[in-house]
């Protein structure tokens, strides 16, 4: 049974930091591309970052470059999203997705709220 579970969301002030974690099981994690998406209110879900199998660093969408970093620990079957210098427009529900040989597995999401 596949499980994908995000954690680490919360309320943070502008300029603050959060680290999201996503633990996955039920597929061979080290062979999967892992991604973060977010759903901002009144907008469609958008891609944030991806790290592929064997990579030490991933890629991020332009709006978060220089502020967000995606990483993975294959020994822990976990992918992380380090978010620095958070802005109110980063507020939303953040989702983790595993792509294992074209099979997509989503988590339930974790809420991130950036507000003073």
C-alpha cells in the first residue's frame, strides 16, 4: 500500500522559514522523482520543485528560486522542501507527489500560512 504524507506546515511571519517533509512508502523511493506542488487560494495547483532519482539538488519554479530548496534522503524515504524568506503569496496547501515509473502518488497536503 502506497503512502505519502507531508508534515511541517504552519503559520509563519513574512521573512520566516519552514521546512516541509514528505515521507513515502509502498514504492522504491530511491527510484522515484519527487515533487512539491502548491495550491494557492483561487488558483490552480502549481508545480514548485522536483528532485529526480540520484540527484543531490533539484529544480524549482522561478518564483521560489533562491528561497526554496528541495532535497531528499533516500535512507529515510523522505523528501524535504526548505522554504526561506517566505512571503504572503506563498500561502497555500503544499502537496508532495511521487512519480514512480509513471505512476503518480499524492499526499494529502500540509497548510502553509505566511502572515503577520
